[in-house]
C-alpha cells in the first residue's frame, strides 16, 4: 500500500478529539479544606501545607524513571517549577522503571516527612497499602501522569493524561485516514506496547483492542518496547526477521517509534509507505510528521509541574479542586504539524 497525502475529513476528528479529552475535564470533585482536616466529598481530608513553618511546602516527587523524551521533559517541568521562588522545595526520587523500588521510594518520602507527595506510578497495581501509609502519616498524596484504580479516599487528586482517550483519538484518526484515502488493502498492524501494567500502556492498548476486531484490522504482532528507543528498535527488528506483511505501526510512544523507524531503515524498508502512529509529541517526532515519516501523534502533555503546583496552591487555600483533571490533548498530523512544532516540548 502506498501512503497517500489525503487528509481531508480529518479536521472533524480534531474537534472531536479536543472535545473528548481536553479542557480540564473532571469526573468528580474534592473539596479541600483550609485546615489539615478540611472537608472532602470523597472521604479524603488532607491538604498540602507548610507544616514545619519553614516558608516552603516540601514536595516529594516519586518519578517513574528516565526512559523517554516525554519523561525528561516531565522531570524538568517539576525541577523548574518546584523551587523556593514558587513556595516549594522538591525532593526527587527516580524509580528507574522499577515498580517495587518505587513503592520503597514513596515509603522513604513518608519517612523523610515531606509535606505532600506526588506519585507518577510505574504500574497500577499494589498501591493501596502504600497510599494508606501516606494517609496515616498525614501526608497528602497527588497522583499524576498515570491514573490508578484505587479508592477515592486514598488520594487528593489526579492530574495527567487520559490514556484510553489518547488511544481512541489515534484509532479514530486511522479509521478516518483509511476512509479518506479509500484504502481497501487488509490493515495489518504492528503494535509496540509501553511498559506492561502502566496505565499509559493499558489505556492505549485497550483502545486498539476494542476497535480492531469490529473494523476488521489484524494485529499481526504485539510486544512491549518498554517505552524506550533501544527496546523499540530491538522488538521491531525481531518482527522484521519474521518476514510478515504489515502496513501500520501503532507505537505507544515516540521513543519506541524512533527505534522502529531505525529498524525499518536498516532493513531497507520504505518508511513513508507505512502508516506510523505514535504518542506523546516530542519536537523531533513532530519534525518527523513534517518530513512524512510519522503520520499521526496522539498528544500527551508532560509539562505537568506548574499545573500540579497550581492545584496544590488551590487546595492549600481551601478551594475546591477536581478529583480528576485530564491534560488538554489532541493529535498532530500533516494538517497542523508546522504550527504544533512551534510549541512542542523537548528536542
Ligand atoms: O505516562 C506517559 C508515558 O510514559 C509517555 O507516553 C511515555 O513516553 C512515557 O515513558
């Protein structure tokens, strides 16, 4: 199949996508009280404050690792924002993509007596006891980046991406692209998954798994590339050695996409003839959209530091904050990449 440049009709998807996942959507509210036991609509009654009176709120940030360009930008946004000039001190813990280590990281932050914890979870299982320990210690806890399915009374608020919606945006884009270009060839998809058990992987995978059978799309290969470029390349190389037909790559982040493209080039494949779907929106990836290598990127915003800081300040001041707030996310394709690159994150 030769990739064509028809993109008419996809503009409607942009509006749909922005309406579906942007604009600070919320699905519940927490009323943060002005004291340490302020009222809550969800049974959660802790709010961040300067408990030791040193003039700043000490925030312990339990970060996933440094696996991707997205992650680097995310960490930097915390390091830039959570400084004394903004009324904060940052204690940073890097889990190195290890879910068990991260639970110990949070316990260490509790032992250090930080005044609020921000948890960006590697994976979504086994968190209840740790969150309960933070609550018992009187330390408010915020979940960011990757949502957790835990009881509302274990955390103050979630801020970050709506991962399943991002997947739905990508799936809808492909559906519209196939229709606009009158593609009748079988759709054979190589699916590169992120870290298994992370909600970023689960949501993006779920959207594809839900849609593919009904649309007659075949998933000819599915394996984790752990959100890294090296693993994305390795996994793509091993698939290419099987010699199977494919015409779409659904890669759950930009770094794995870079690796997959390197593997395609090394194997002498015509990269532009393959429909490549990616997630995140790093500047280099947006440039690859402009260059015709990547077809679409479902956006995921990493610049969460100031937005989380804003929520903390509102809660500290006794304002009502949403239990769940999703980042504003759309998609980037040939219709808007030259605009999007002006504000893209990273390098
Ligand atoms: O949770 C966000 C995901 O984690 C990003 O898509 C990926 O690049 C990162 O590693």
